[in-house]
C-alpha cells in the first residue's frame, strides 16, 4: 500500500488535479501511517515489510507535497543506503535512485536541517557516483527499467550537462521504447525523456481554469 498511495499522491500533484475537499490531508495522514506500519517489526527484519523502493517513494511523495518527514524515517533510508542494504526486494538501482530523489527533495525544500542535510547531500553524491560506475557499455544502468530512475537522479542533481553517463543513459532509453508498455514502467521514463524528474512536480504552478 505504501508505494501505491505514494504514486497516487505524486500523480495528483503532477496533473494538478485537486482532490476532494479534505481528502489530500487524509491521504497524507494515511501515507505517514503506512510508512510506520511498513517498518513494524523491522527490528527483527532489518528492512521494511515491502521494500526500500516503496518506502523511498513514500518519503518522496510527502516531500513533494511539502510535508515534513519524521527524522527516524529519513534515517532508516539513510542507514540502508550507507550500509548497502537497499537491495532488499528489488533492483538496487531503482531503490538507490528513489532514495536519492527523496534526499534531494528534502534538502532542496528545506525540510531537514543541520547535520542531517549534509549527510543527505553526501549520500546523493555516493549514489550518483555508483550509478555512473554501474553503467554498462550499452548505456543501461542496472536494467532498462531502472535506467529512467538513474536519469532522473542526474537531472535532479543538476549533473546532466557534465556527466556523460546521463547522455548515454538517455540514448539507451530511446532504443527499446516498446518495453515501457505499462503504467508502472512508463511512469518514470516519460519525465526522464522530457528532461524532468519527479522533483519538478513540487515546483509546478497549478492554475484554476
């Protein structure tokens, strides 16, 4: 539920579709609840019940909507990234990229302070470097479905003009466009090919017609 609700909230913001009166706050509250529920019992598991991809999406969605995220939630993601535990339950590149986008959003929107902000910046730098190193000869980073997430990280961190890994990754995405045939796969690739990341949703101006 965490990832699905996070994507729904991101979609609402991206389309400038106003939710029904009072429902936005209700959905945000539920997302915060799911983030905590997802971690229940994690002292034994050492990871969310779902995976870090969904957990990171939850943090990103809250940030895009300008909501403060409890520091303990942020530090769970940060610790997982620092100790290379983001591989649980899916592609490591996907999870690292979503976490990096969430960290960048939190810092850019001034939703974290002091030392934590510095730690997040360093974590994003590590992620960007590891993605460039993981890039294959064909330009793919991880696999074809994780590559759009990596592209979004380069865009969000402003390194797309200086890092050759970015242009190679974009070129790789243009080859098998038919592979992105579902809502889940096309979601991250469309903004990436238009030179945008999910962080751009936060600064969109929605005007009433």
